[in-house]
């Protein structure tokens, strides 16, 4: 049965379905065929059982050692810098829900907590602490542990957590991919004894993407390629992003770009290994403010590419300004358009031509009236 179709049911019925699944899977009792939970949650439950955990065991939210916390803090500094403005912006969407955000590293160690925190609630105080280990091995099935185990976004409500002690939580989680394509952490949205909000899964996915894009833009680079499939206008939050150094070597690529180019995690190499054109063509396109154009890949596919060159100062602006405002799609679009207008020395028509959009769109996005 489609899990998403069950979310709109009445809260009592939803909790009953979860309880039936718990009796069937965790305690070996027979249950109705439609009492299943999503496969990712069932896999997590079974992993917890295989580790020797029992649902009734007490959960202790331990912090890692000072040395481990220091390593996590140092190693996650770029992630925290990229995530902070994203999470602050995202918090507006959750303002009246009593959910808050938790950022962890790839091992499930909390490296940042933001949002409306009720520190008087012992359940909130237990998990909303820097250095707490919220991995699956430590606290069982949670959005954090399940996301990091399966590397897929997830939504969990109340009893879908493995332990009785954690059944007060509802949470959404999504992995965060670094510029080299490896998972470097995850973003979690959690509430305690709150109304179920499965829409938060979409919010956390979009926010994780914004963090990944900010990480890419923060990489030193000379050329930024925004790639999309032909027929789509580049400039959206779902663009593939590829950063090249002055020699055409890939300094980083977001997950979307890696999927489009067929790049495995941890691989980089020269752009000429992917694009079946001379790399000088891409630099020339950026230098002449050319709009998006179609580029062949060695695989036989065609991509639409918008190339933008960055000198040291421009690269710094992209690393700070774009990262600081990368959450809402309109902010990413506006930053790209404003940069094109600056590059065209204020000539809106030239900027519009370079971006492949209308002059009216440029004025509208910048909130200005046509001259």
C-alpha cells in the first residue's frame, strides 16, 4: 500500500496502524496486511533488532567524548557555515509548528541546533545538544539514523521510532551531499508530541539541496556551470552546479550535476571527460556573457549549459552572498540576474540576452520598472 496515501487519515487511526506494524514486525504477532510501515523504517527496525536492542530498553542520549566532538566540529565547519542561513530561512516555514532543526555530521553527531526550543521539555533538552550521538546504533530508529543508513529522505511519526522512549518524536530527515559527492551529514526537523507534518519531508529535502548548492558555490573556482536538460530555463534551485578551476578541472559538483553527468561519488577529473566540446568554448561563453546553450556529452546526451566566469572577487561574492541567501529559489534567481546585470555594466537588454530570458523578467526579478 502507498505510504503517502495513509498520511491524511485521522491521527488515532494512523497511530493504530503504526502500533499494528510494531506488533507484527517487532514482536512477531500477526497483523493486517495493510499495517505495514515504509520499507526504510522496517529495515531500520530489523537492524535495531539485529543489534540486540529491544523496544522497551531505556534510551540514554549520550554526548561523544571531547576529542570526538572537537574532530566533528573542525571537520564540519564548512557544512555549518553553509547550513546556518538556510536553516534560519527555513525556520520561517515552521514558525507555528513547534518543530526545530538539527544538523548532524555523517556519523549522526549533532553539530548545530536551531529553532523554537522548549528547554523545559526533557525530551527536547535530551536531543537538542551539540555533541549528542543520535546515530541508529545509539538511539535506534530516527529520521537521523535512517537517513544516514539508507542515504534517502525519510519521514517518521511517533511509534515509527524503534524505542518506546523515542515515540514522542516526529521528524523528517534528508542527507546532505558534499562537493565531492559523498554524504557529509544530514538535516533533521523534529517535534515533540506534535501534530504530524509529512510535508516537512519536502521542506527538508529542498533545504538540504540549498545547503549543498551553498557548499558548491563556496568552493574556489573560475567557472560556474549551471546545467539542465534542454528546454528548461537555468537559474533554479534544481540546477546541476559544476565548479571548474582555471585549467578546467572540476573543483566540485552538486548531486544533481553528478546524476546528470554520470559522476560517481568521490570522482572529479577534467571537464573534458564529460563534455564533448573544447573546454575553451565554455570559458569563452562565460567571457562573452553568452546565454544558455546546448552542449553534447560523450554519452551521447545533450545538456543545456549556462557558464559564468568568476575572478577572485566574484568568487568570494558567490561564496558568501549566494551561500547566505540560497534557500528561497527567488533569492538564487535574483543573485544570478543581478550578477549578469553587473557584468553587463547595467545594460539590462544585454544581461537578459546573456541569461536567455526576457528583459521584462529581469526587471520583474529585480523589482525595478523598465526604463
